[in-house]
């Protein structure tokens, strides 16, 4: 039996043109070779499995090739290229920094750098996982990296650039490798499947590409596993079973149930997913992604952001036509909040079910509101006689009374700081009124606001307003601060009096002194009164105020 070679090794790129998803970096390196602008140190950084070490080997092979073509690709036939392909080249050296990360390992490398290349122009040193070097090893490497021999080139590769000390970064040309797109992975997998004689459904390859998360090496490993499971015919259903991936069909069914406000069906689908062993958090995350994919299908400008197969893409387009944008926005908010609260919940399943229940009732409030507004005023029964439907009355919630005892905390009654907007009617023709009418309208207004503003109402009923001239009304107020408060809140009262008595009526608030026999309940304490009360009760506070020269204003 022929020995099996994994696809990641068997189909490893041998030229810049065959590297998938890194065309910009390949073009930059080829231009540097063509123009002779080679640096003595390079740093290739990026996620795993995107081609960092592969590009480093291709670069090392190309700069030592004796007969590169016009496109700056290695010929593959000269002695340097053959020795590299047969792993016997003395010009290209690889060091795994994960297991050779000590100062002694770096010193051994520095000694090796002194030996010039036997074949080719350059001695290339590829140090993989360079971030694993110790700080002492980095420091021992600095001088050689800054001033190497003219024939030495260092290529450092890492997945964690932030762990490399700045003095190393400043001595290298840095190339950032990006994740490989799903379309590029699918295209490459299809090419390999054709070479291997394997038939693959496009949606199956798309699932493999999404599972790889932008890493070609991971995609090839998953592809080998799926082929071992499916044989020469790779189908979508077999792939999701083998990889334990949640089928898109669950999300489509669930969304249809939510749009129909059927939370029972949503619960049944979620239970089926749970019984198949899928994690609830993974399910919620997938549901958020599903709503996002429906949203991007709403516009032709964003439909290209949908990274699924062609058959599933058609399903998304159909379902997006039935999903209002408002529903999708609210659904995304609910699922994202559920995902954030999941790890803190003592009952995660109940949390997800509550989220599904909330999702199933999106939009029902608007329907209820519209049905209430459209309810007819009369209903015609079978007898033919009409009976009026009594209007629904909503009683305002009672406002609790504030405590009336005197203390430092409640010496000043609570009064709303911002008065309500009052519409003052346009002046009408002059009317005459007497003091009896004035008192009646005054009390009517005080009674009308009694529920909403009980303290203001009680203040208006403490005394009787006096009509001192034809349209001038006086009302006694205890304290300057109460006068300021009443002047701020008198717009609505004045509007009521102008409307019911006379457009030219005026109210003047007259401050009265408090007699010795008056009750303290009617007194408004000032800031000075409060300070005097506190200092008389505690001589220490009085001393602090005097020592610090504090002012009560």
C-alpha cells in the first residue's frame, strides 16, 4: 500500500504564485529580489497556517537559485534548487525556537553564521516561533542581527509579534500575513479535490473553509479527515455530521417560527439541538451570525459579505425578504445580550429559552397598538341593536405623600425642578370678576393638581387670595425662597386664571413674616438657619467653620 502523505505537506506551495491569499507579500518579495533590495533581516508574522514558513522557504530558495525566470520564480532545476528540494542544502538553515530558545542555542547559531555558503549567494537562517526565545537569547542575538555578514539573511517567523522585544523589531523588515479568505480556501480545496479524484459539494467545501478560520493548513487537515469519513464523494450532510457542525436548516426553521410568533416551536427546535449535544452558547452565537447574514442580504451592496455556499445563499435571500429590518436589529440586540450574560447565569438553558420567548414576541406590541386604535366605537350584535363600547380608563398611580416631620433632611419640601410645559391661551376679550369668583377658580385649580403636585396644592390652599384692584391678585407667602419657587411654578396657575377670569389678571406673591405663635410646619428654613441649627448642636462643627473660614452661601 502506498504511504499516505497529508495534503498540507503533499501540496505545500513551491513558488510564490502557488501561495494562496498572500499575493501582495509575494509580489513585494519578488520585486525586492529582482531589484537587489534585500534586507539582512525579515519578520513574517500572522495567524497560524497562513504561509509564513512556506514563504520564508520559497524566498530562501529563490534568492539562491542560479537561473531564476523573468517572473523571479526559482527554476527548480539548478543544483541549489535540487539540494533544497532534497533537504540537503547547506545554504538554508532552519531553527525551531520553541525547543531551541536558550542563550547557548543562539550562540551556536552565531558561530554557524561565520561559515559562508558553499553553493549560492546567501546563507539563509529561518527561525520559526521566534517569540519563544528567552530575553537573554534575544539580547545575545541583537548584535549579529544588526550587523551580520554580507551573505547572511535572517527570516524570523512568529504568530505573536507582541512578545518580541522592540530592539529586535526595529532591526527587521516586518511583513504581516493576513487570514485567508473563505473563497480562496474553497477554490484551493476544489483544486486539490480534483487532483485526488474526490467529488465535493460546494456547500461542503464552504463548511470546511469556515471551520478552518482563515488557516489553509487547518483547512487541508479537515479536508483529509472528511475524505477519510466520506470517501470519494464528500456531501454537505456528511461534513456537518463528521465535524459536528450545527446545520443551517435549524436556524432557518427557528427564524420562521420566531417570525410566526410561535415560541413553542422555537423551544422544540432548541431542545432538539440540545439533545444532539450542541453547546447552548455556540447555538446563541450561531443564531446571532444567522441574523447578521440575513441583514446583509437586505441590500445588494452588502450581499457580497455573505460567506456561504450558493444553495444556502439562496435560502438566505428568500428569508431576508420575509424579515423586517426592525425585527433583525432587535433580534441581534437580544441574542448579543444573551451571549454576554450566558457565563454569569446560574441557569443557562432558561436564559436561552427566555431569549427565544422574547424573540418570538418581537413586533406583537405594534400589532396590539394598531388593533386598539382601530377598535370601533360601537359593536353591532346579532339582534341588530348597537351598544356603545365603554372607553378604557386608566387610573394614574397614586403618588405617596412625603413625610411632614421637621429634620435636616426634609426641611425643604421636594418640588420638581423643571416645570412642565404650559400652553398659555391667546388673550380673549376682557372680563370682570369679583373676589368670590377668584377664590372659587383658585381652589378649583389647587384641587385639580392635588394628585400630581400635593405640596404645591396645599400651599395654594393655606391662605385666601385677595383682589386688591381690578385685575391684581395678592397671595401671602412665608419666606423668600417659597416666593421664588411659586413664581417659577405659577405659569400654569396664571394660564388657568386668564382663561377662566380675565386675560389681564396678575398674581403677586407677598412675603409675610412668621409670628412667634405660628407652627414650624409652615416655615421654610434657609441655609443660614440650617448652619445655625447644626453649630448650636455641635460646637466642633462651629470650630471647623471658623478655623477654615467657611461660608454658608
